[in-house]
C-alpha cells in the first residue's frame, strides 16, 4: 500500500513514516498543500493522511479540491483540533475518518483497514495468484495453507506483480510500490529483490513464475 502523508511536523512525519513502513506501507510525505495536489496528479495513493494546520493553508481545503478531480481516495484527517464541531466539519467536507492527536499507530492501522474495506476496490485487499493468497494490509502470504515469510520489500513487489498477473508491469510501477519518492534507488535494487523472490516462490511451490521483459519490466504468470 502507498499513502500520502500531508503533515507539517517533520519529526512526527518521519516517525510515522517509519512506523507505517513496518506494516508494509510506503509513505510519500509533504508539508505543503500545493505539493500534495501535484503528488496526487502524478501518483496513485491507496489513502491520504491529512493534517489541518499547514504552512500554506487549512488542510481541509484539500479535500474538495481532490474530489473535484474525480478521485475518491480515502482521507483520514490527523489533527490536534479534535472538538466535535471540527470533526463534523471535516467529515462533511468529504473526509472518511478523523483521528485526534496523539494516537497509537495500531489505531491508525485499524482505521486505515476500515476505510479501505469501504473503498470500491475492496477485492484487492486480498490477492490470489497461483497457489498464493496475499494480504497486503496484514503483510501476510500463504501458499495453500502454509504461511510464506517474506521481507517487507519483497512482499510489496510480489503484491504489485500479483495485482497485475499476466500483464507486464513497468519497472517504474514496481519501484513506486516499494520506495517513496524521496528515497534514492540503487540501479539494481529491484532486480535483487526479484531474484531473491523468485527463489522463495519456487521453493514454496507458489504456482507462479516471474519473467523479465527486457528493458520494460516484469511479468507474473500462473503455472
């Protein structure tokens, strides 16, 4: 899963990004509404976490602007302004949930799962390919009834390929599923992840094969 975090407290944003990363979530962070608008034009996000007090304006103004573009990405407002009147204001403007600061990461994860269950692409919460069932939200993979233990980034690559099985997935699409836009990506990092992932899938009898489409990306086929 990839989310956009719009938050002006840099230390909080870094801590939250690291905590979410442990749950397999790639986080793009910005402090500014103008940058957030541009990032949503350039990227697909599964959810957006939105602060209210931002350097260039009221965070809630972002919600109707995003909705006017036809995007229905779930939005959770994260703010210390947590009075009932302000919660109602945010929900009426189109937010999907409202979480007061401070909060536990476990509660945020539960709320993310809840808003994603209500999203139109509910079917993608679990992905089936070959003999595998992948649950990206809970960072789990089973082959038949046997759990398959994978490092976080290999699991993210696997989920991205399995969502588009039998179709070529561009390198840039896979990198976007694994790294945020601020990370420096080594030229062979993705290839190394896939090389290790191939071996694990063969050893587990996962019933899929990952093919290299030279100069373009990768393709997962069921066997």
